[in-house]
């Protein structure tokens, strides 16, 4: 079958959906106000043709594209046929494409790389040849090596269109492809689309709000909508004949597309004009229902009308690209964006590899003069707090700064059926987890001389693993929040707030376990910071140098003293509070005199294992979270 053997037909399509903005609570409770958005819409478009859907804001243009793409949740009636076969969601995702005027691209990639990393069945030389052909057809060859952040609006739109042409769609839907473009670029985009439709044999359906006269020759068909009703649907040249016959000829030197768009728009400047225009449009709608059938089909001698009878059904579904190929494409795309030597790539590398070591280097500069006096207990406690906060909060910063772009792109591409959430998250983690381990290892190497000696490499490794687990947990926690919260600042505030509460309540740094109420103490068992902090306290305060009595300063010696636990003893010797690191830990973690802390709270194996279990558990939780179906209004936020 050749590419130009396709025809798309809509027969009496009705659609009801949301007609007013609604709050999150209203959407969850199902109390959103709905109404009829499309009413008895019929149209036909053949391969190689460009049809423009015209109408004022709120006329139903975008809704019609969503109905064709099978992306609406509300009830629909009528037939949508591709080659006389029902156009299902699976068929649309495999054989058609949809481009909105608000899309995100992966930063750090060039125009050619964005086209090459579109998941398709093609690979190797064949795919490279296809990419070069598409770039030439869409006038992108001259900017093939330009980063996407440096594209103007026209180049960006053509790139988004090219990413669909790489997949050879038989029907391509474009939502406002000329939105906010100047007249020259508007003409360029429409003329390129017309040529591409004929070359690739694709039927292109686009929406426009203010069509210019110079695009008239490139449109084979046009559909006028007013509040969901069809005012006219058919050939652009037959449009002039039709409106002339019913008494609405287009004046000379007028733009016919804009003239009949104004005729199809309700005039709201006054009540009288509103009523008059409303009656006129209602009459035009009824007139077209009675007399417009022949115009909707177009010319009677169109070759496709004879080649596609009801009994001549052609296979529409093709073999999909394998999961491994799609996963490899996603992995290499993320890796290429991360390792790019351009501005966005360098930013990504700095955040992934060098931000945490830089923060720990600052901590090293602050704490490097730390001496073994009595105040070192408080100083080292502050060091633990800063180490934990740095690991947690820089994990949040990385997720907010880097993951949100890939997440939005995932939501847009998953609507096309290219891949699912689990595959996306798996490939993303395969790239980011090695980087997170490297940055944690480098950061720990900077701060570790303040805590121990490299003569004991296993202690350094254990510290690295603990901080890595904290980093991973906060990053995965933020990624879980970003699945439902589109705004990055809101997600960052929410994730930071949760982390601050966990550190304040469960770590034993800001408040000792002894002072917690019972319900708060038992709550800490479900907080990762409890186990990570306990491990760090044990590693820092149970070193040989911390197991002797520390002087208050050079002039006041505290040797020979025992742990001071009462205010009377403190009053006798206010300079010497702790006899050793073990005494300090006993005060921070013991609940009562019978509490044996080293068999419970400060157990080495438990703290190491549970800290890592939290990180792995959050990673697995995210994999399942991205499988669950989300409410339609949440997914819509990332498509718009």
C-alpha cells in the first residue's frame, strides 16, 4: 500500500465535556459542569491534503482534534473512520500524529538529535537518512546543529512537526501551528506543510484562529466551527461557490478565509448584535445540513472515492518498535542530553556531579579547624546535620532542575503510546543513579578526613553508601511528587517541607530522642533520617579519640570525670558536660536508664540496611506509581 491511499471521515460526531474551569476538588468529586461541545460534526480529508479548522476561541477546534486523537474522557457519538475502519486509540497512536503549540523538548540536544532520538522502528543508516530528508523538507538543514534553546518560534514549530514526520504519519493533527508567528513565518510554515503533505502522502488537519489570505492556495479544505456547530465543511474553492449561492458572496479584495470566519462568529459587542448574529449562524448551520453534503465530500471525481469502497479494507496496524529498542533510544537521549558540551549539558553535569562536592568542600572549609574540646560534641553534631541536609536537599534540587523536563516530555509522548511510565523511569534511573553515586563518593572523600582516616577504606565506603541512600531517597521522593504537581517550585517546597520535618523529628540532631513524646518516638521508626543520623552519630562519636575525656580548652582539663546527668553536677563543673562520645550518645538517644542504645538505636547493621531499604523502597514505589492511571485533569496539565 502506498502512503496516499488513506481517507479520514467524520460522520455526525457529538462530544460532551467540561465547559467551565473547575477546582481540583470538583474534578475529583465529579462535580464539573459539562455541556455539548461538538454538535453533528462531519468532514472528509484525503491523503496529501491540508484542511484548516477555523473558528473563534471556544468554537471547539481543539476539542475536535482531541476527539479525532481519542484523547477525550467525555462521551462521544458518531463515527471516525480511517479507510472505512473505526479509528481506535491504538490505530491513531501507530499511524497518526498530534502536535500542540505548547510542547517541551529535551534541553541540550540539537535539532538533528531531537529528530534522531524519536522512538521508531527505524535504526542506523536508514533512520539517519530519514532524519536528513525530513530536515531538508522542513527547511531545518541549516540549523541542524543548533541547540533547541536557541530556536525561534518558527524553527521550534517545524522541529515539532518534523518529529512526527519521522514516524511517517498518515494523518497529522496540528493545534495552532502558526500561533504567535509573524506573517512571513506563517506563510513559510503553511507552505512547507502543504508540500510535505503531498510528498509524504499525509492528511494534515490544522487549526487556525486568524487565517491570512496568502495561505488560501495551500489549503485544499476548510471547516468552519461556531460553538461546536459546522457552518461549512468542504473544499476551499467550492466554499466561494457555496456561500455565493446562499447569498453571502465574498467582497472583492477581501480575505475569503477571514471574511467567512467573521460570518461564522457570534458578535458580542451588543445585545442586539449578539441576537442577530446568533440567528444568522443558526440559519447557516441548518442550511449547510440540508445542502452541504456534496461540498463536504469535495469533488465527485476524487480518485480515492473509487479506490476505497466499504468492502476494500486495508490493514492499518503495523508492527510496533520493540521495548528494548524504545528503551535504548530513551537511555541514549537522556545520556546525550546529560553529556552535551552545550550550556544545558554543562548545567546538567554540574548539578549531577559537582554541586554536592562543592557544598561539602564549603563544609570542609568551615569545620577543618575543629578541635577535640568539649564544644566539639555540638560542633560535630552540627556537621552531621549539614551532611544530611546537603545530601537530602541537593537530591531535591537535582530532581526539580533536571527531572521535571523529562517528566513533561514523558507525559506528552506517552499519549502517543510510544512507551509507559515504568520504561521511562527505568531508563532515567539507569542514567542518574551512577552519577549520584559518583557525586556522593567525591563529596564524602572531601569531608571524610574530618571524621576518620582513609587507612580504613571500609568506613569511608559505609559513609558513602549512607549519604548515597539519603540522596537517592530525596531525589525519588521529589520525582514521586512531580508526577502530580506540574509547578516545579510548588513541588520543591512540598518535598523540602517533608524532608525538614523528618530531619527535625527523627534524626535526633535538633532534638534528642529522650525529649520526644511516645507517639513521636515510634513515628521515627518510619523515617529514613533516624537510621542515617544514628549511623553517622555512631561513626563520628565512637572513634578512639572521642572515647576519652575532652578538655573544655587548653586551661581546663576534664579528665577523670564521669557523665554529668544532673543539674547539681553541672553546677559543680559547668565546663565539662560529657565524659566521652559514648556519654554524648547516651544523652541523645537513651529514653531511660534501662535503655541499652547500642543494641537498638545505634546498631550498625540495622541502620545501614534500613537506610538503604528506604532508598530502594522509594525507587520501587515510583516504578509502581508511574504505572497507575492518573486522573485525566492531571495528565492534561502536562500536555498543555
